[in-house]
């Protein structure tokens, strides 16, 4: 495989544009993209035609506006390029109009009441900052998806708006420092965790098929306690799968870089090299899609659920986030000169303040039914938001804020005069228990679940930091003595917001107590977290930047809570089905077998204590399971009468989830007692350890 040759070969990227477009069209398009201007129709016609020729040459027959509805997945509706001619044949056509804008009858996408079904149309518009690409013989045009009133129906539109917000706010600050940059870009590198299980075994598990996770399952004799999987040798079959995925990603111009085994058995990670946040979001969506599709070919099922198995780690998607200028400066990198350092400290303190002020929506941005099983489960960050800065950086900020000496590296530091010591990455990245860690020149947000689009959390992060930087810019802009005001601001804001900084063990129970004392939020579940989007301060902030209007926020809360309820309802129904149709019958069959054996054995006076004992225990557990099943069904039934999505979500959380847990406990105990050949499903042991 010649990687440089295949890399980006399925993408209408800069190289392809230069080759396929007339020179002046190429220049005009580049300018339009760089300045974020709307695309002129004459220009679009030329571009569309060249794009089509390029795609057809590569075997494409269709095109689609590829978009990211609020389901968190991607959507596409394919149109072929064919256009009839007078003589009954066809030619391949693609117009500028079709490139720029698509119509999507989108009444079946969740809109949270934004688009009444009688006004079913939405439209999609090309996001020219993300290249078109070919997937499955289809030219895909990355697009934003809006209602005809201009309300965002997708994850991309708000993300693009937040990129603009962070650009404008950061540029105000940079101008004060005399920077010659003209644009600030938010970057994202998304580390993607996933599980691979054998497809044949998967196909025997209703729970995985319907819900993506196991709803029953006794623990295997072995879990992850030997710590022998993390970075372990990759099994041949898995390695072949990974190679296949890499190749496809490279063809799509995705910088797939790192792959390794993760902590849990059958768990792996793929990390690309970071990119502009909106491109990284698109690329991550494609990565997930390709990971799933490729698994089939290799006899695997790729699980992207946040918690497919109880008792071992779940999967996250660490969002590494930073800000950089179009002149190549990373604004979260401590610089080499006093001025660069002062600027770095200002951006750092802005992030600290933003995260402290908006803990609620940062937490809400990662809230899903699946991720609730992960956050706070002593393997992933807790549901409490805090920032890890590392001892060195914290020491410096503490010393600055309190006018002390910082003994580790230097005596008294003066902002804008002294140079900060450089923080090598190794000393700052030791804490894996922090939800939001500074790792040398970027922040790593570790709460997002493996399935989540990067769009949501990055939109929130961009916007809250933009809002904070704007406040700083207002203050500094009207100050007399810039350097002095800067120093005062950094000290004050660090002091006022330092409660969010925590370098200790985020998994420890003591932290929960301490965090409560510090007044930090602990939003344990999705129904608690999601409504925060509509709190007044958040509505104000989002609408100020045009990222989400109040209507859009309301609709999003509605959609997210509705999704939560539906997810749990499907899980509960699946459990009930499994208990009734498979688990109780399995128990009954085994009980019958044991009873008959005992009866037979007794006819010649043999010992039957084993059969009797097991029959007694199993019968008890089966009765318990049956009773718990009844409770679950009753709770579900009562939920169906509840009005209002918030009340319903709370009921699912407070009543249905505990009933599910009880049902599982009893059934799992049955599994641990029943003979293997009587059990209807592949066990945890088989699924997690038998993959060759
Ligand atoms: P780890 O967190 O496992 O130590 P890496 O250091 O390889 O991993 O980084 C993880 C991710 O962070 C990668 O996707 C990488 O490209 C991304 N990353 C590195 N630098 C930046 C940056 N300045 N901004 C955003 N993401 C970055
Ligand atoms: Mg990392």
C-alpha cells in the first residue's frame, strides 16, 4: 500500500481542486472558503461540474448532501447524476444550484417542534470548509441542515457558528497583543474507543441487537484486572480489521494515526491527528461509519455504545481541543517570550473561568442514557466537572494570584515580564481521572461518550470560551494601563474561579464531598443535566452569539430528553422480552432436567442433594425474576400515562432503571447456576475472550 499515493484520493481536496478547476475559479473558491463568504452561483456551476467529472471518473454515479441531524448520526439521500436527453439516453449532470443547496423532506428527523410536520421541508447547504468526498460510489457534499425559518436542525450549523464566535472573540484579544494573525481556529482531535465482538455471537444477543449493549450477563471469571490488554499485542484478526479501516480512512483524507488495545478485553482505540473542529467532527462521523461497516467484512460487530458490558470499562471519545491562529500559533501553548506567556495565561484563565461558569452545559453536552453508565462509574471521569492543570502550572497560577513566590522554578513572577517555565507534556498528563485536563498545549475533554458527535461538546466549549474572552476584551479594551490591567485580570479571575481546578483523584469518594463543599455541580444523570441548556444565563449566552436561539435550545432539550426516554423504553422492553422468552424458559428447562434426574436417581436410592439444592435455588431465583419482571412491566405501563418529557425522563430514571437493575440481578444469578448448554445467549466470557 502506497500511503502517500492513496491518501485523500477519494476527496475533492485542495490538490484535486487545483487540478480540476480553471485557475481563476480555483482562486475565487479558495478566497470564498477562507473568508467564509456565500458561494456565488456562477462560481458554483463551474465547481459543481468539475466535481462531478472528477467523481464520475472515480466511478461515482450519485451525489448526496451529507448532513448530521440531531440524532447524532449522519444522513444522506442519494440522487443520481443522470439527466435525460432528447434521444432517450442520459448524460451525467450536476449544477451549481444542486451543489449549494439541497431540499430534504425531513419530517421524520427529530426537530423538537421546530418544524411542524405540515412544513416538512428543510434545506441543506454546502459547508465549503469541509471537502466533498466519495463514499460507496456517491459524491458526498458535507452540509448544514436548516428549517426554512433558518433554525438549525443539525449539529453542524451551531458548530460553525461557534467557530465564528471563538474566532471573533479571540481576535479581539490577539489584536491587543499586537498579533498579525487574522483568524483563530478551534481544533479537535477525537480519540475514538470501541469494542469488537464476534458477529456470530453478537447475532445471538437480542440486547446488543436492539440496544447496542448487554442488558443481562453474569461476569466472566476474568475481567480487566490483570491489566493485560492495554497496549497489548493486537490479535491477527483485529489487526487485519484495523489495517482495512486505516486504508479507507486515508483514502478519505482522514489522518488516522494511532491504534492500540484499550483497557477492557476486546476494546480498542483509534486516534487521528487533530484538525479544524468542524472537519474533525465530519471525519469522526465518517470514522465511526467506516468502523461499523468494515467490521461486517471481518466477521466482527463494532460496538460504539458507551457501556456495552457491565463490570469492565466503557468507551469514551476524548475530545482534544485547542485554539490556533492562521499564522500557526497554538494559543494554549506557553510561549517563549513574556508577551506570549501573558497571552497564554489570559487564554488559560479564560478557559478556567468559562468551564467554571458553565459547568452545567458542558456536562449537559455529553449527557445521554448510555453515557450515564460511564460517568462516575470509577473508570471514566465523574459527573462532576473539574479541570486538571498539573501541579506545576497550578503552582504558578496560585503564586501569581496570591502574590507569593513560586519556589519550584523561579522567584517572583510578573506577568508580561517574566517567561514561564515550559511544561513538558509528561509532567502534565498523569491524571486520567480528570474530566477536563490540560495536557501541555491543549485541553482534553474526556467526558464525551464513544458514540457522541464531537459537534455538541465542541460547540459548547467554543461558545463559552468566546463569551468569556469577550468579557475580558471589554475590560482590557477600556483599561488605561494594559499590562497592569492584564495582570490584575488574570490574578482576579484565577482566584475567583480556582474552585474548578482539581489535580487529585477524581474517582475517589472524598472528591465528591470536597466538590460539594466547593459548590461544584454534580449532575449525575441525563434528566438532571439536559434541562440546564434552558437556564436563563445559558439561553442569554447562546443567543447573544447566535449559536442557539431560545427556540432551538428548547427544541434540543425536548429532543434529547425524548431520546433518553425512548432509549430506556427500548431497553426495558428488550429485557422483558428476553426474560419471558428466553431466560425463564431456560431456567424452567434446567429445573425440569434436574428434577427428572433426581426422580430417576431416587428410584435406586442415589444421592440427590445436588439436584434438590439447585432446583430449590433456581426456582426461587426464577420466581424472583418473574416478580421483578412484573414490577418492570408495571412501571413501564405507568410511565406511559405521564405527560411532559421532563417528568417522563425523571420517571424513567427514578423508576424504570432501578426495576431494570433488579431484573438483571436475579437473571444474572440464574445464568451463573444454569448449565452452559441451557443458556440461550453467548456469555460474557465467550464474547470477551474468544475472539481470535
Ligand atoms: P494521549 O492523550 O493518548 O496522550 P496524544 O498526545 O497522541 O494522546 O493526543 C491525542 C489526540 O490529541 C490526537 O488526536 C492528537 O492529534 C490531538 N492533539 C494533539 N495536539 C493537539 C492540539 N494542539 N489541539 C487539538 N488536538 C491535539
Ligand atoms: Mg488522550
